[in-house]
């Protein structure tokens, strides 16, 4: 139904982490969602869920060897993903195919989330222009803002709607760029602020999404708020697991109407 690309210009700002974990929240909410890993040289999404190689990838689709539906795989919690392949060669990739491929996925899924490669090259341009809407991912430092401004200009020149920005990896230090400053400079809506969280690093080491490995973490809670901003639907917090004894106590409390 709709497609959304997460872009930044600068690498290392957490686009892949946000895209992957957001897809899982949407899948848990009952949405049909697919990620397209458009970074055809680094291929992060598969690695983040413990998959380093697949028979067919987006690279094959861009070489026009396969159609996009042949490159869709099952991921955690019912989400789907189109992986990229780690490759240093991009000369034989036809990036114009991507827009048509994304349109095909829009016919099947409620949400198509695109993980944009860094930079302003033809691969990034293809990812940005293949989506209906874009979200800028920024970290609270000047170099990230400078690169985000370049991506914003590129998107506006190509008539891509920009939903707003996400400020990621926030420590709360005085010298960090603040959300209100970004709103003034970019003239875009602040969709959410995501904290720097050690649970994200732990999840990465485990090759498991943080909303699954640490669903009550600060990052996961903030991401649920972001998901609500983007979709307009309330994302439910995970149900707390109770032990056997607590379950029995809860049963009798409910049975006799006691609180």
C-alpha cells in the first residue's frame, strides 16, 4: 500500500537498525511488511538477523535475472525481507528496475520499508525515488546534519515527499544538536528521538533485532512511539512474562474479582 525509504547520506547513523526493528513492530501489529535492503554493496539487513547469504537477492533483480517476488524471504516475527548481496561490483546493475520492483511489492504488502545506502550515488538516488515517502535519519552531530541536508535537497528535486526526521543515538549531552534546532534548519517534522542504548549493540552482536532481544529497552520503547507517529496506530508494549506462581495468583484474583 505504501513505501517508505529511510535515508541519511552519512553511513553509520542507524538506518538499518531502525528499518529492521520498525518492520518487526509493524509485523507484530498485524501488518504485512517487507524490507528492501537497497544497499547492494554492504547488505546489512540479512546479517542483522543471522543470514549471510541467500540464493536470490536484490542484486539479481537489478541484473534482471529474477523478479522481485522471487527475492522475498521470511524473517523474524512474520516480517519479510528482500536481501542485498555483499558485492564490490555495481556496473551491471540496472537501478531503474528498483522503482518498478517496489511498486510490485506495494500491491502485496501494507508497508514496504527501504533501507537506503549511504551517499548520493545512483544506488541511493534509485532507493529514494522508488519510495512514495522518505524519513531522514540523523545523529546529533554537524556532519550528519550536513549530509542530511544534501539528501533533503536531492529528495525535493525529485518530488519525493519527506515525512520528517528521526534523531538517533542521542546521549542527552549539552553539545548535541537538539530536535528543535533540526526542525528550524530542515523545516521538517520531528518524528521521534531514539536514545543511544547498549541493548542495541548487544542485539547486534547476537544478530537479533533489539525489539525482540530487549523489548522493554529505552530504544524499543522510543521506537514504538516512532512507529505510532509514522502509521498513526498505537503500538502495544510487550506483555510482561509472569512466572508460574504469579500466574496462579493472577488467576484467582480474576476469578474472585479482587484487585
